[in-house]
């Protein structure tokens, strides 16, 4: 069965105990099934526009954080696209702090060729996102080619 990468990562997180998704050491606590799911993929690009809009609209910062931790995003993720993830504030991006491999992060509220809607009001918080972006830009070894799309 084919599932888009974000759905596979969410499935891997779902196979873990609920308390482990809150743990900073999630990579070390993945269940064997979750490990198999995560290990079967390259995680250089994670595009949430590939999941159904209804699911993307329901994802929280805890969900995003758990996915990023499960795939070891800090060390492998080059592009993160959170289009349509209107329910996040930004603290779920903390696992990316200090990443030297991240090249692009897109926290657009709408996907390609979509018109923005006024409702629901987005929850994204500059107070949560800016420190994460700053930590990436200011990290030694960071390529200044990093592109951040915030629409």
C-alpha cells in the first residue's frame, strides 16, 4: 500500500506509546514497527501538502514535533513544507533547532494554486517560529542558501 511520506511518518508515530511522542529521545524509543517504517525512507523532503487537507488541518504542534523527531529531521531533512497545517503555532518545529542541513521551510497556509481563506484564523506564532529559524541561520556550518518561505 502506498502512503505519502508524511502519512508514513505519522503512522510510525502512531505505533509508539502516547507518552513517547512527548519525549525528546523519541528516536531511541521507536517501536520495532515504527523503526521499520522510518528506516524504509529517505527523509530529505517532507511535504504535508501530500496528505489530505482534512488531516493537515487537524495536525498540531505535538504531531509535527513527534514526526520530526521520529525521522531525525534535525540531521536529515532538507525541505519541510507545512502547507495547510493551519492548526500549528510553531513550537512543533523545535526539533529543527540548529539544523545544518535544512535548506527550505514553507509554513504557507495554502497549497499551490489555492486561494487563501479568511477562516479559520491561522495560529502560527512568530514568537514560536522566529527563534527556531534564527537558531538554524546562526548555526556554524549553516549554508546561507537556506530559504524560508513564510506566507
